[in-house]
C-alpha cells in the first residue's frame, strides 16, 4: 500500500478557560507563571524564566493550555484611585463608581485604557471600596516577549489589581515593591475602607528604606481621612509586611502567611515567605482575572474593536511614543547624513561618467571661448541695411528722420537717430515720438534705448534724438503688418491702395501690394493713368500749408514751397522725393517719407525732361513745370474722380465740402492748437480745383489770418 506524502495534521490543543498565564518583566527577561483558578483559589501549574530574546514564550503558553495571558504593568505607568462608597444596592453602586471614574478621567484617556471594579467586601462601617485604574496614553508601552502580541487573549493589568484581589479575603496589609522603577504599591485595610495607593519611593534600581514606606503610608492615611488613633497601628503593620520585600517583590506579614496559603492548592511551598515574594503577584492577578476585579485585568494599549486599514494601522503605530521617538531619531540622522551620502554618490557617479575630468574641463573651456567669439561676431558682423530696416519699421507716420549714424561698439551696433516729430493720425508730436521709442524697445533688436527731445516749435514740430544699441542685429523681427513696410508701403498707408483701373506695371507700382482688378472697375485711358503716376507731385509729410490754388502764395506759402523745391531739386539726378541723402561720413539722413520703396521713389520723381535739366536752370522754368504739374493733377482729378490725391486721401469719389466760415474775431479767440487745426483744414480745402472764386478768396483770407495767429503765439 502506497503511503500518502502528506504530513499528518497535528490537532490543535484545546485551551482551558480556567488557566491564566501571568507575564512579569524582570531586569534580565520575563517571568512566566501558569495558574488554574477554581472556587476562589488557585493551583500552581508551572513557572519558567525566559530571556529577552527568547522566542519560545508563545509556544510555552500554548503548551500550558492557557486561555488568557496577562502582562503585569509597572506601577509607575498606571494611575490608581480608590473610591469609598456607602452601602447601597449593587446596581446603584456600579453606577456611582462609573460616574466617579468618568469624573476622574474627564475624557483625557480612551475607554480601553480605563477600568473600574467594585470590591465585594465591606470594610469598617459598611464602606464598599471601588478601584479606578487609568493607563495614560503618554505612558510607555509595556515590555512584551518576542512573538507575543496584543489581542483578545492578551491583556494588561496593574499590580494593584492583584493586591486588591488578595486583600478582599484577608485583613493584612499587602504591598508590591518595584525596586527597578522605585515604585511602591500598597493595599491597607482601614476603618475608612481599603486604602489602595501607588507611591514613588527611593530611586531606580535601589532598595527602598523603611522610613520611606512609613512616611508614604502615613501620608496616604491622612489624605484618605483615616482616624488619627488608627494611623500608627496601620503604619506599624505595613512596615512589618515590608521588611522582607524592600529589595523587591511581594510583601506581607509572617502572621498572615497561614491565611494566604489557603488561597493556593496542592503547593507545599505556599507557606514559605520567599515563595510568596516571587509568585505572590501572579497569584493575585490570577484571582483578579476570575473574580470581581476582572475589569482591572482587561486594559489594552490599542482599541481591539477597531479594525483600521494598513494606513490607519501605520498611523497608530507611529503615534506610539516609543515609535515616534525612533522616527524622530531616524529623521535627525537622515537630515544630518543624507546630504553627505547624496553628494558622495553623485561624486562617484561623476567619476564613473567622466574618467578623464581634466580633458573634459579643457574641452568645455575651448567650447566656451568659441561661443564667446561667435557672440561677438554675431553682434559686430551684421548687416547695416538690416539695422536701418528695423529703424524704419519702428518709425511711425509723423517722424522725419534727418540723421542716422550706425557704428560698431563692444555690445553691438550703436545707433543714433535725430529728426523731428509732427502731429499725424490724430496724435500729437510727443505721442508720435514716444510711440517710436516704444516700438524700438518692443522690437527685441534694440536695447538701452535713450531719448532726448526739445520743446515743440511754432509749427508743432518737435526735435528729438534717440540712442540705442542693436544687440541682436541678425534677429528677424516679426513686425505687425501695419508697421512692416515690406508688406504695406508708405504710399498705400498714406494714400490708400490705387484704384482698380490703374495699370500697376505701367505706373511702376509694386504688384505684390496691388489687388487684382475687378470686373466693376471703371475704364480709364492708359494715358491718364500714366500721366498721373508720373506726375511730379512730391508729398510733403511735414508741411502744414500746401499751395494748390492758382493764387499768389503768401510768405508762409512761399516758405513751404521753397522747402519743397529744395527737397525736390537739391540732390540732383536719382534723388527720391523723400529727401534721403548720404553724408560724407557714411551716415544716412532722410525725411518723413524715407521708408518709401525704390519703385515708389521712382514713380514720384520729376519727369524725365525736368530731372535731366541742367542744374543752372532759372527759377521761372521751375515755376512753369510746377504750373504744368498742377494743371495735369487738376485734369487727372477731374477725369478720375476717385483717384487718391493729397486733397482726396483714400481715393473717395465724394466731394468734401469747404470748411465753415471763420470771422476775424473767432480766429483771434482761438488757441494755438485750434488755430493750427483750422489752418490745416483751410490749406487742404485750397488745394481743390473745383472751388469758385468767392470761396477761394474767403479761404485765402482765413488762411492769412490763421497763419498770423500761429506766428504771434
């Protein structure tokens, strides 16, 4: 027959509910005693001492078939209070004891750390004694053997519970001396009830003196209200019981050994004082676990009814004082040593990655020098045309640039711009100048932008000078479409796009910014378009007065006309109407229209016969050419109607009405700005060729008065 490979199952030992294992911590380990209780007496089963690191404790308790294991708590960790109650019904006494326990604890300790018990015997004048034991949360956790953990079968009990259980069957004073902690637990019967106290006496690890015992018992009797005649006898009996136990252990009077030995069955050594000194506390705790003092043996360190999850269990474990101290110590060591460990590991990693550290440092130094050289070349080897283009795109309408200087410096290209700012687009000259400074800063190609400006003159022109450094001259600035001259030229900005019937190729216009002709465009002769595109009209961005009528110009008109003539004729062949010139030093100077493209400048130059005329031609010939230009412009305006001109900006076909009549008194009461605005409107109206003689005369008179008003203030 083939045997089964499975091992035979060993049946579990059945535990005896009457057997109790008492565990008491000693200086070198644990003292375990197993006892069986029956009818108010105990039977000694076994006793054995285990070391601190011995893991056989739980196995030994199992072999003794003990249903419960009770760990004796040090007397210094438990607060005990005796409550004296008058004779009454048992239920009422239990309620009164619970009320006293609640008032004594006052919610500072959890319920599983507090226990109360009513002793069965009356003392003195029918006084019942109740004990209240509190295990504070800030106390140390009791030492437990390895392999044994707290649970339903493992609980804790103070030493005073064992003494009170024995004192309920005898009238002798009993005490337990914990010399290792310097604590004395006393139970003394008096006429005022059972006196139960836990008193500190002596020092840790030292024997307690008789005088200290007598003093502690006397003070306890006084506080309990024991009659004065009874106190000396009580002290004397307690001193006799403590004489043989001052070095530690259970203490009682020799005369009481015979009565105490009746509590232990089947033990020949029960009449020996040394046996009681060693096992007396275990006998008392076993009697308390099976008697009325059983609640005092059910103290728990944690709430066994609660079943927290892993996180909750971890939090409960960390909240223990001993664990908290260990975690704090580990944290301090981590804070002190972790940086050193991390830096050491980092150093080892760097040494592993860079075995040739010196060569790597040399390569890094060479790379740093190359990058510095490339940065210097990037600042100083840039195109000057790119910098001029950025300046032009940053100059709004109303800026007349007279001088530009671009020179190399240590940080980049040093740029100096001088010119004038005038009112344009509903903004004053100061606002135009500030707008240019803002656009230079926001472009990203210039830094250290500094501006100097003068006060406006009588015409509203304000001179300024801007110094900046082009630190990134190779940076491609993404200007807005309304600001970028490459996408929207000055001609389109000022006069609007040309009409649909204009031939862009024949007129020399930029076909990239010219929309395709529509089917609804008006048919106009190519000769009219060509003559208009080639007309010698040069827009003057800075002039306020425009001599467009056939009347004789006034002094102000003559001055403006001369300035325009000098701009149109002073530079000779190939000069644009914007007035851009080159100074001998290599710097560039231009007027307000310096941003026009080359095609626009060619379209706005004088006709071929005038541009190639000799420089010594008379002023009369120049005046005749201007008169011919005015006639051609007037004829073109009458023919085209909607073509954009200086007097018809935007190319609208609607006729603008003349400005209202202004009297001499009204002009005198005007402010300087009001007179200047009115002068601009009157000068624009005088450029129209469709006015009758009466309106022309009125406008000329108002023009003279307004001009005189602007000069005197």
